[in-house]
């Protein structure tokens, strides 16, 4: 059960669990998250961040990348990204890559 | 299958973080958008004999089932239409030899697949093959928390032990697990233990579903109907557990509508966001819809597309929206909230699917039906009529426990 309740920090390397799928829905022309008994439509920013969650990248690296891309203050981005990822994790849409993963 | 998909929870996630419920963004070009999830009842065969089974009393025989190729064509067509998830159900979906092949095909065409199973036919190898084929979620029905009650309700020896085993394998294979518990008078006393069982099994979700009374369950109503005290106790237990287990186990609760004042929004409204496909290929607005005589349902074996059937067929349009409604629904402020309740229940209890669901306190038939149910709940008729292809078999006398009143 521990694996399901992760706490997101700059050092975490989150990824989507195998049973959560991010996919572009051609019919409705929106991105969707598919999970057991649920279909959600994440907004553009959530999609962008989720696409970076590959289990290899750390949250710190994601924040760097986004801060550079949007020429925005790193601190503000970090706060937003961590809050969003934590929320997704609490809902069961994110898990953490094992410590040993390089 | 059990009855809890009736709530159609696919679109009810509560977004707070920029996640919006998809339903609201669907194509405006269609009056009724294609459902996000579809229930596939791939067979009515099942080794269990649950007396509340939501399959029709007239079961589809194995010989009438769609072939592997036909189901694959259906899966491809659904994916093309914009359906995102499929639920493989039954009967017992793993009674079909081609279940792994069908799940694989669903994955190949981009569908997310859930398995709704009684679990007793699964081996670890088969479950693992299903996981490899892309199965993303397993929902296992339980009839109690220990074999005495559970195996008796299931009408199958050793069923409970097998279910526990398969539930463990599911988690070992890293698939999310939902425990589905169908509750009635003769197992409600086990509810607290069932909740603990779900926690011990490391389930993600527990569905506590009170039996819905049509089809087999209606035949067994006298043996299944809980007392009002039992229901009140149930709600207390569920609410307490929902708070205590927040973050560990999500608990969905389906109240029995006989004891509610307003009926359930069955299927989210007829033909609004749900359809299922029967073993023989009929496209149905509800898994019990075939119990309504006089309605013709189109088949995927016809030369019509599934999209056409969904949009245009007479059976879907008959009770869509609010235009068909008689009084008291017609002028009722709740008509867009519950769409007049359940058509199958209206048919089963009043003989006309176009009546207000008698579960509603405003239905002219409510008093009488509620009284009868109340009397039955206090009765001592505990013998089950088991579900099977022979029209049901009455449980041998003397096998029942002592009645478990509230
Ligand atoms: S008999 Fe029981 S397990 Fe089998 S399909 Fe019906 S409810 Fe499901
Ligand atoms: S009268 Fe009809 S619309 Fe009003 S609450 Fe009852 S079932 Fe629902």
C-alpha cells in the first residue's frame, strides 16, 4: 500500500503507474487520463507535466526544464508543479520510480 | 455480473486541479455523445449461481454468443467511435477461452480494459497472461467474508477461497483491485468484516452494492430484502469506514432504492451515457433491458453500425430524455436529476416500462410495493432460487443459516 501514497518532492522521480494511461482522444480532440472506472481530461499544463513523468527525470529536472521553457521564476514553477503532482499522486495517477532507477 | 455498473461511475471523478470531467467537453455535434465506457457481457455462462444475478432470467446460450472474430470487430468499432474503456463482464468473462485474445485486441486498438469477474476460473498463469495482454484493472465479486455464507450465496463450493487467492495474485501482478460486495439481508451482518477483508487484500476500491431488484433478484426478493434497520446500520458502517480509510481504500456505496424516497438515476438516464452489448450481440441501454418485453433491440450482427444503433434505434430513443414521461415525472422538478428512475424496475413492478419507477415516493404504486418489501424483509423465507440456464433451482431445504435479522 505504501507505493500508492507517495510524497512528491524535488528529488522524486514520478511516473504513471502501468494501469494509468495518458492518451490523446482523437474523437473528442482532448488529452485524457484513463484509470480504473475513470476518465479524466487534464488541462494543457497537466498534460505537459505528465509527459515529463517518465520515472527517470526528477521533479527538479522537470522544474528546470519548464522554468527555462517559459522563462519563469523557478521557485514559482516548483511550487505549482509539486502541488499538481502531489494532487495527482493522491488520486492514484502517479507512482514513484524505485530508488535504484538511475 | 453484479449490478454496480448501474451507477456508471466512469465520469464522476471530482476534479480540482485543472482536471475536468471529460463528459462536459464532448462533441456538441452529437445529441448524445458516445459513452466513454461500454460494458461487454461476453457470455452468460458462469460457474456461480448467485440468486441476485443481474443477468436476464432468459440467459443467452453458449451457442448464440458472438464469435472471437465478431467480438474483435466490435472492439475495433468501439475504439473508432471514441469509446475509451471496456468492461469485460458476463456471466463469467473468463469462461470464454478467447478472453486473453480479446483483451489483447482491446489493447491493440487502444481501449483500456477492465475485467469484472467472479474469479473462480482463473489460474495464476491465465491472470498473468491477461496482465501481459494489457488488462488494467480487475474487479472481483465477493459474496461474504468467509466461506460459510459466501459459498452458499454463490452456490459453489470453495468459491470464496479461490477468490481470495485470485485477489492476491491480482495485487502481486501489480493490477489495481476492486472488491465488489453485493449486499442483502443474509450477508449484511458481515459488512464490517468485508471492509476489513478488502483492506487486507490491499484493494484500491470497494463497492458496497445493495441488490437491485429485477430479474433473478426479484424472484429472490423475499430471501434477500434487508430490513430498514439493517440499511440504516449499513449506512453508518460505510460512512464511518469511508472516513477512517480515506487514502487507503475508496468505498463506493449503492443504497437499495426501495428504502430511498427518490429512485436512482439508473444508467445515468436511459440512452444518455451507457450501453452494453449482450453475449449474442444485442446493443442494450442497460444490462437488464431485455427483461422489458415489447422492446426490440438491434444487434451488432445486423448491417447497422453501433453508432447508428446508439443514435437512432427505437429502443434507445423510446425512453431518452424527458419527453416520454407520464405524470408525476412529467411536471416534477427532479425529472432531469433521475430521469424517472429505472425502466426495468418500472416494468418488473408495474408491467409498463413507461411508468414512474415505483421506488419513487411520488409513484402511485410506491406505498403498496414498499409495504410488501417491508413485510418480506421481516419474513423468514431464506431459501434461494439459484440462477442457472434451467430457469433456476430452488435451494435444498435446511441448508440455510438461521435468519440473520438486524
Ligand atoms: S451468477 Fe453471480 S458471478 Fe455469475 S454472473 Fe451472475 S452475479 Fe455474476
Ligand atoms: S416523480 Fe419522477 S422525476 Fe420526480 S422524483 Fe419521482 S421518479 Fe424522479
